[in-house]
C-alpha cells in the first residue's frame, strides 16, 4: 500500500535535518585560547608552559595569583625525568630511575644511562644539549641518591640545572 501523505523531515542536531549541516543549526562553541604571556616566570620573563614545583609536583601560582611559567623545553625535560617509563600515553616518555631498588656498584652509571635515554628524543631533535648527569649519595646512610642534570636549551643557548 502506498501512502499519499507528504514525507516529514526528520530533525538532526539543532534545527537542520540530519545530513544537511555539519553541526545542526548554528556554529559550535569554541574554547578560549590563552596567550603564553599569562605564564610569568620569577625573572619577570614569560614562559610558554606552566611551572611545575619540583617538590610538590603541583602547578605554581605567583603571590599575585597569576600563573607561574617556564619554557616548554624546561617542562619537557622535567616531565621526561620525573615520569616513570610506561606510565604515560606516550610509550617513549619517561625514565627507569624508579626501577632502582638497591644501590649497588653499577647504580650511578645505570642512572646516568636512564637519564640520557629519557632525554634522547629532545637531544635527537636538537632541542637540548646534555652537558652532564651527576649522581651523588645524599644521606649518611647511603639510602638516597641526588641527581643533578645539567643541560642547555639549544633554541636559546641558556643552560639549566634540573635536580631530582
């Protein structure tokens, strides 16, 4: 049996029938893009990434409530060093430093290799130059190690020291 009634339109998203518009009626809302100048560094310069406190691992706010900043290269180095390998969505991001359980005769060279490996993508892309990795026993009982990484930002030729 054939119907004589006119076909009715099936509404899609918004007021347009499905298939006639990408998003229905109107334009989709867009997010606000913040300028990098909102990340103020301690030297009154501006960074293009949020500053992460190395002790608390929290984002830092200045005394006036503004966001503290660092360069994206500084943040990339820091995240590569503190992230455990395999714990990120990027399978190559991170280091195996947390796998050290016993401090033995090869521990210092192992940690130096772990640091070099974790920074390899930044070194290979010529974003940084690795100057040195110093590992010292940081307490009298030799239960803790201090790691100091000296590196240079290849884009600004400025040297930094990252301590973990």
